[in-house]
């Protein structure tokens, strides 16, 4: 049965996610600040709303895919926002990558209005959004998760219930902190190998079957050659841009600060990615940090 879905934030990720909901037969009404994004939604058969309140009043399900926590707080919690205008029983899905504290604050405000909400950040990038193969990491009650699930199934392939509100964001930033640290570690190993006269392919052949193996080495190798599909072989075109990695590492550091967790390597990774981005690397793939470490 067609459900009336509101979709706010129709950018690189949200646009194709909304298109997949339309393809599955649902009625999608969108809102975005960008005229181009709204026109694109209409070209896929969607409708546009003139503001958040108009969209929220008529929707049974609302998905948001916004840049950061401040946009999410604004769209949900300010006067005329989703929580003020949505009907009781509406299902809210925030798939933006944002700070855990904002995710939990919005979920608490939704609960006060008896509206079910999940935080459901994704991995899989624009390719995964287009193909409907995203991984969703979901935080929220069992009831909210079950209500959101049929719509997540359309936009993604792997849906994991990570626990209560905010746990989806927690999973996302813990994973990406680990990824940032491991990419720096792998890159340092290749830079040291070069200085020692050890061939990159030889290091790869040994470490990829030894105790140094990890995803950053075996799937996303930061030097050209050993893994033909890695961005290193296409001049580090993203992929996953360094500025996005920096955003997630900063979110991890905020969460570490507010929860009192010791993450010294996470802090170092955030500092190194900030230096790399400031030196002009922000638009390149995050694996290009190897060039920064090498000094070329
Ligand atoms: P984007 O900048 O392409 O899209 C964001 C959209 O939100 C834009 O169309 C913008 O106009 C709209 N927007 C901003 N403020 C708004 C407001 N107040 N009202 C209505 N619309 C507003 O970003 P993206 O790449 O689609 O990323 C969205 C989220 O997904 C981010 O949190 C990002 O970290 C996360 N994410 C992105 C990727 C990726 O590969 N791009 C992967 C995983 C997660």
C-alpha cells in the first residue's frame, strides 16, 4: 500500500534515497533549500512542499538527510518544525550523520509528543544510495525500529538495530573513527616501507595475509597497484572525501569528550585529517592521507 512520505534534504544522498521510495510505489513529497534538488525529485514523480510544516502535516513517514546536527535540531525542534506539526503516530527517520547528543535530544523531544523516531545514519555512499544497498545503523525503541524498517529495507540492504536512541550515530562514529585510524596506520606502513626500500606490492602480499591485515589495506589500499579498485588508482577521486572523514572524526571527539572516553589515537587522527584538509586535500579521497604523510 502506498504510504505518504515526506523527505527533507534531497542532496547527494537524499535525492537517490527518495527516488528509491518513489520507485517502490510510495508517494513522496520533498522539501529542500535547493531548487535544483526539488526539480530533480519532481522529475522522478515526487511533489514539493513549500515548507517543513506543509510537508509534516500530511506525512505518515518523514525521512531527513541533512548536513549536520544544527540543521536536524532546527528542522525538528524549532517553531513550525516537524515535532510541532507532525500527526501523532508519524514515523520519523533521521539518516543524517550527526552528533550523538543532538540525536538523543531530538528523540527525547519526539517521545514527549508520543511520536516514534529513529536515528538511522548510513554507510555506502552515493553509489549505495542510488542502488538501494545502504547499510543503516539504527537507534531507537523496538516499536520505532519495526515501524521504520519497511522503509529502510527499500533504501538499504543491511539494517542493524544498534540499541536505543543515538546508538545508530554512536555505531557510525565509532566505526569511522576506527577506519580513520586504520587508514593512517596502513599509510604510515607504506611510507616507512618506501623509505626502507621495501616494494609496496611485497608489503601488501605479506601484510594482507599476516597480522597487519585490515579493510584499509585489503579493500581500500592507499597506494596504487595492489588493489585495482581502490581510489589510489584513480588519482584519489572520492570515494569517501577527506572532509567527510574529518567531520566524522570531529563527531567522535565530541562524543569522547562528553562521555569521558579516552581516544588518544582518535584525537590524533582528527588532528592529522584537519592538517591534510587544510593543505588542500579536503576534496580528495580520505586514503590520499598517504600523500600528506609522505610529504608529496
Ligand atoms: P548534501 O549537502 O549533498 O545534501 C544535503 C541537503 O540538505 C542539500 O540538498 C541542502 O540543500 C539540504 N538542506 C540543508 N539545510 C536545509 C534546511 N534547513 N532545509 C531543507 N534542506 C536543507 O549532503 P549529502 O552528501 O547528501 O549528505 C547528507 C548526510 O549524509 C550528511 O550528514 C552526511 O554526513 C551523510 N552521509 C553522506 C555520505 C556521502 O557519501 N555523501 C555517506 C554517508 C553519510
